[in-house]
């Protein structure tokens, strides 16, 4: 707010009019967005849905990569997609013998 008060004290009439236009445009846009949000919330309520229901639909957009290699190491089955850093279980192992 201090910056706005400082601007008002030093601005010319044309600058103040331009600032007023920008503020009015911002107010109109903000009001339209608030109305749109309320319409969406009302529609969700009408359909018996919540915002959490919509989040479940969106989910994780990354595709799950299937493991390319599988090995038994210390009594456990270790799988690796072949991406990223090589797991310790696959260190020094010929990967062609571990293909899934």
C-alpha cells in the first residue's frame, strides 16, 4: 500500500487515469472469476460431488513404467525399469540374464 500511496502523490493525471482503468479491469476480472468459481461449486453441490472427487479423477498423469529387469537378491525379488541409477542389487550383474 505504501507504494500505491507514493505513486498517487507523484503521478500525473494521465497516469492516475491509466491506473484507474487497470484497477477497474482487474476488479471486473476478479469478480467474473469469483462468479465462475461459485457456479462450479454450485454445480458440484447439485451433482453431489466434492472437490476431492475431482482430484481423484485427475490423478497422476505420469505413466507407470513396467520393470525391465528382475533379480533375486538376498532373498528378495528386486525389479528395475532400467531408468535412473542402477540399484545395488544389479551392480556388477549382466543385465541380459535378468530381463523380464
